[in-house]
C-alpha cells in the first residue's frame, strides 16, 4: 500500500512539474473563482478518479472548485452483476439537466456506443449550447485540430459543433512489409477499398500456400482464437450501415441478398486461407512459436495485414523491442488508412472520443464551463498529455511520431478514414448470438447460408415479439428456450 501511495504521489508531482514548466507563474488564473458543476452519466468510478482527470485544470484555476453530480448513482465497479431493473439512462440525464442543481458541463470519459447516442439525442432536443460563439470570442484556431475529429463531432449536432474532445482513438490497417517483399506483392496504400485489400491478401496467402509456415493474408483481429466469421462479417459490413431491424424493433431486416453476400464474401476468403480459421487450430498449434505470443497473429508474423487501433502501435513497438531473445523476430511494418467500400468511400473506421464535454443550456456558470472545456482542449493541455497518453491527441501538432519509426500516422487521422461515430450494431446480444451460432452451423455444413439467414430472421422475430409481450421478464429466460431448441436441432 505504501508503495502504491508513493507511486501515485510521484505521478502527481510529475504532471504538476510538467504543467508548471509549460507556463509562466503569472499565467495561473488565481483571480478566477466559483464552482463549475460537472455532470456524469453514471458514477461507477470513485470521485478521486474524476478529480484526477481535471488535475491540470485545478493547477491552472486553483480557486475554481469542481463539483461532480451523476445522473445515475452507481458505485459498483461492475454494473450488471445482478438483476436490478435496467435504468433509462437518457431519461436520467434529462432529469439531471432539468433538476434544481443542473450541471454546467456534461462529461463523457469514453465517447462511444450508448453514451454517444445519449449525447446526440439530447443535443437534438436542445439541451446543450453551440460552441461556435465561444470559439469565435476566444479566437480558438480550429485549424489546429485534426479535421476528421471536428467533422465527426459536428455530425453529432447536424453540422454544428456542440462538443469537443482532447483525444481520440481510431483504426488503420497495419501491414508487415517484409512478408509483402518476400511474396513479391506490392504494399497496401492509403484510400484502398476492401476489394483491393483482399486482392493483395489473396496474393500473399497464395504465395505461402505450400510453405511450411502458416501465414494469412489478412486478419480482422489481433488474436487467432478471436477469429470468427460472424464478427468478421459484421466488421466488414459496418461501414455500409445495413439495417439490422426496423425502426420499431419488431422485425429483423437481415434476410436479404446484401447481408447474405457479405457473409458469403467472408466464407470464401476463409476457405481460401486468406483469413484465419479456427478450424486450422491443429496446424496453427503445430507451428513453433513462443507461448507468450503464440495467439498473437501480427507480432508473430502470421498475418500480412490486420486492422489495428491506434494504441496497438505502442504495444507492438514495446513487444518487439523488449521481447527476450528468440521470442519475436523484429520486422518492418507500417500503416495505411482503414479500407473503405467502393459504394461508400467517405465512410471509414469508427472514431472513439475521450473526455467529451458539452455545455448545458441550463448551466449556472457558463463562463466557467467554457474555461473548463477550452482548457481541456487547449494547446497547453495537449502538449503535456501527449507525453504520456496512449490515445491520439485531437490537436495535430501533438500526434507524435513513434520514436525511431517512420510511421504513416496520418492513416489514423485521414478524413476519409475516420468519419463514423459509434456503431450501427443496435441489435440485442441475444439475437446476435442466435445469428452467430447459425453461421457456425453453416461452417459445419449443417445449413446453407440462405437457410441460416431465414432461420435467424424467424427466431429473431420470435425473440423480438416475446420481448414486446413480456417487457418485465428477464430476456435471458426468453432467449434460453429459443437457444436450447436451436442447439437441439443443429448442434448435435
């Protein structure tokens, strides 16, 4: 415990010294006073955690007190471990914003999925102020930000900026150039379509087809045992935003040629050895690799290309530089933009934002709220955080090059590669599981793709109907009966 306290103290001292060295003492805003209330959607973390997110602001504005309020009072670390009634998070945030002590700022630590949808819905309902007038008054230089970050954030407000985020994560395509050189295949390039990438992957895997080494052309996932046809197809089709169900969530819309063709494409690539296949497990395990990296496809040199989040670069460099002798062989690599579909070239990978903040229309301290938002998204904050943050900074000047590596970092920020927020996968996990199992039965040649999608539609619609008719019943119990009948029919 004593060691942990010392390390925490040292970390705080380091951040403080970095901050104080980045500005003159007279720049400290010791004349500003007041309280800025920060609203959280839920409070499953300790208050100390949230205070630590704003420690640099506290140094800049020592006389400003930050007060935290939460729409959902939940101090459990793991929220969904019991059968408590599910909370309507959007309505809870509405009540907080309309309450007697409304927050000045809504804060979202990790902006993806459900929380982003809540923010977007409430922006459209008029709960937050446009930031344009604040930006103009402060003469904030918006050209200093990654264009795709601002474009994506404006999508939340129908073209107007209501929120800012100091850092983000996105994905790109990482490739092993040594494998391409050995196979005599040209490297992937920025702006390539999925078809072009799969063509290169097919050439690579064909070259190594008779090689004793097991080398795939492409992988959707870092780990072999995560290789899953269903997940691959869902990732591949995400940019097309194919509808999964109708607006009333009463009917699945997956039993059509467009959806079936997506899975057919993945099956063909898997059968040709372009994509990893868990049915290759015996051959995969027979390969002589170090146990620690055995399941890791890219680091172990067993895939030529892979989709990689921005933070993966740090993991890769650390592993290659610190692996014990004989564990990993160093190799040349680089990144290019996330593949796009020819019919939707403007839509690339998801972009996940960190520390999103929006100023409430009911804010009692609007000026203080903007001080907080502008500081966290300011140059000084970015400069300091870029030295220790594994995420990408939203300010262009602080997207740091990897030391000693000539990496195409623009692949993560290219406007055509990062303009989608969140995910179109709004289907209940139980219904997705039904589809996943049916696709597995297709791989086992117990069903055709057409039969699997017809069955998925039938059982999924049955599940949706049961949920509508039994809103208070545990969905797991409804799902279990359907799931058991499915396995009794095809799982033997």
